[in-house]
C-alpha cells in the first residue's frame, strides 16, 4: 500500500479545486441574492396592497 490517497505529480489539483470552489460559491451567491431580491419585492408589494386596502376601507 504505497499511497492511501491519489498521488498528484503535476500539482494541478489544488488550482482546479480553488477555481471550482469559486465557481460553485459564485453560483450559490447568485441564487441566494436572487431569492432575497424576490422576497423583498413580495414584501414591498404586500405592504403596498395592504395600505391601498386600508385607504379604500377608510373612504
């Protein structure tokens, strides 16, 4: 049992792993910010329609 883990002679595995980490974290960040933006839009619309409904009920 010479090597327990795969042996990398050329040293390209670490840069590939770092690039993959940045790509995956960038995609995850994009989806999280998109979700937060949609939630903020829904909350803004909800408060707008609540105030419009209250104004209609007062009149």
